């Protein structure tokens, strides 16, 4: 499969179908069992990554400010005296995710939604042409989700390539340029309207037969597919 | 007290040791390796004993033997936990027990002149120039390495997935940290013995966690706490004749730790505040 620059690619699949592993393989953290990943240019420095929070240690003694400033780590040389934690850029990023008030607090007081917004601010700080998001909307409230969705759409407007693992089929149909459906040992890649057909979703173990009827209706209402 | 050169040496040694061990201890605790640190302290014993039996009490052989044994146990247990069903902590525990038993067995079999007691509890009041030099070298290496390692260590401890995606060689950070850990344990081994070596790593760091908001604070509080424990501990063991100084130091550190959990802003006080905060929040979930 070939993902042109500036694409917004959704990676879908049931739990355990390999969405996270696929993203990690793209990032070079895991080496693929077969096949290879080629990048247009040098990978590091230019990739923003927001992992699932399973490995994240929220009890680490760090101020919210410093957590967000981590996004600039790749660009900071050892001898650099510049403090990103107090830069205007950081204030702007914090303002975008509505966290100006808690910048000096230790990060363990943040709620799940606030932490996710702080991590999005870190992605903003990274200012990377490639953005990888692994289930960015899991376990956060409606308001935060709306805010973060707007940010992601904005990144696409700016011409960044966005790859995201996601479960919200309706959002994928509405906003994404391409979709990759993983499951049952197969991968289907293409435009969202073509990939997310009832047949594919049932065959690849994503939806049960009775739930699949819903996706057809939904696609019809979005004008993506003529009723079968 | 200052009239005795062995007391002056003991003060100098524990001061250097405190500054060197605080940053290592901070990350040992934050990386959830507290108990692994204890295990590593025992794991280096056979290396030190073998080096001692064959070359006598030289600092170089202690360094080489200890490093070799420590890295061997760390590597073996890592390989075992990756390739078999045995978990990491269990395999490390198994190897350190073997190593400790082997060390004490060889020590006794060789009919050593160094009593077991000084291996277990150290000989802080009998430090020679070479041992002081070793502590100086360990502290220098640790502090210089940390000036490079601090940022990568923060990231790999706090958010390993992010760190792996950003770093070119993420494993270097983890390995370098293990080497620094073993080096500091070796320094502490000479002064505090294999049983108490980890004390100055863990206790000031856990106490500092009750106070610190940032990692700088965590390390800073750690340095202060271990300095205070070392100095007070030495004074106490001087004031009460025939009391061992290693355990006295650790007891003071333990007292500071207990005090911190009681009055520190992130100790018991914080738990109470968190509970009342939760009670204030409206119930968002509808009853099922």
C-alpha cells in the first residue's frame, strides 16, 4: 500500500487485530515480520507519536509544562540553553488544548481527558509532518473529544500526514481520506467508502451481522454508497 | 570526633556517595526497580569475592569483578525472562540468590582474612585511600553521565512508547543506567556492605517522592536527605560506642522516609485531600 503525503489514514480493526503493532512497525519501533516500510525522507525528527496510555507513568514527578515541552526533545541539543518549557510556543500549544491554568501543576493531578489534551499539546510542540495517533479518543469526555478532533482536522488542513487508529466509523467515513481495515489475517486498504462495506466489516470480524446493516444506512445518508 | 582520621574519611566518603547515589536512586525508584536494585546489590557479591580471593583487596579487581558479575546477572535474567515463561522479577531473584550463595560459599571456602561481617555490613570506618579514590571516580562518572542521560532517562521512564518512537538507539539509555547502578552499588558496597548498599539509593529517593513536584526537586531532595542521614548516622554511631555506622545511617534515612510519608505534601496528607476532592465531584454515572 502507498500512502501519499498529506493523507489522513484511519486504521481500523477489532481489538487485537494489530492496529497498534501496525503503527509501531511504521514508526520503526517494531520490525515487521515481513515486508518493509519506506519513508520519503529521514524518519526521526519528523514523527509525532501519541501512543495508548498503557505504558505511560502519570505518577512521574513532572510539571504539565515539562510534559508538553518534551515534544521539542529531538530538536534540543545537549548544550542548548533554550528552555522550551517557558516559550511562547508552549503557551500557544497549551491554549489550543485549554490547559493554560494547570501548566505549573504536577501532571499526576490531571484527569484522563486533561492528560490526553496535554499529550496533544506535546504533538503540537513537535510540529511534525507525520502524526501518528493510537486510539486518541479512548476514555475521554465529549467536550475534550470535540476539541481534539478539531485539532486533528486542522493538522490535515496544514498538509500533515495523519495516521490514526480509531473506532468511530462515522468519523472515518466523514473525515478520512483512506482506511485500512485489519482483522482475520487480512488487510483491506482503500477509500473509506470502499473499505468500510458491511461485507468487509463482517468478514474481518469487526461487526456482527445485525450491527453491519447500520453502516450501510450510514453510508447512504452520507451519500457515499448507493443503497444495495 | 574530627580528631580521628577514620571519621574524617567516613564523612568525606558518605558525602561523595550521597551526591552520586541520589540521581541513580531517584530513577531506580521511578522506574519501579527498587527491589531489582536490592537484588543487584547481592548479585555483585561473587564477582567481588572471586576478585578478592585471587588478587587481594585491590580496588581495580573489585570494580572489574563486581561489574562483570552485575552485568552477567542482569543480562542472564533479561534473556531468561524473554525466552522462557519465567517473569523478569522471578528470574532476577533466582539469579541473585545463586550469586549471593556462591559468593559467601567461595569466601568461606577460601578461608578469607576478611570477615563475613565486613562483606555484609561494610567497613565505613576503615576506608583506605584507594577506596576513597574509587568513590570519587564513581561519583564523577555518575554525574557526568547524568548530564547526558537525564533527558532521555526522564522520557524513557515516564513515557517509554514515545521515547522509543523518538530515540535512535533507545536501548543505550537503559543499559547505561544499569551500568551506573552497578557502579554506585560497588561504591556503596565498600562503605555500607552488601546488605545496606541499597539503603542510600532507595530510602532518600522514596522520601523525596513525597515532596517533589518535578524531577529536579526529586533529585535535589534526595541529595539533601542522604547527606543528612549520612552525617547524622555517623554522629549517632560515634556517640554510641560499638554501634555499626552503616545501619545507623540507614536508620536515619528510614526515619526521614517515615516522616516524609506523614507530613510530605504527597504523603498521607495528599490521600486525604484526593478523597475529599472525589467526594465533591457530582455523580456522573446514572445508576444501573
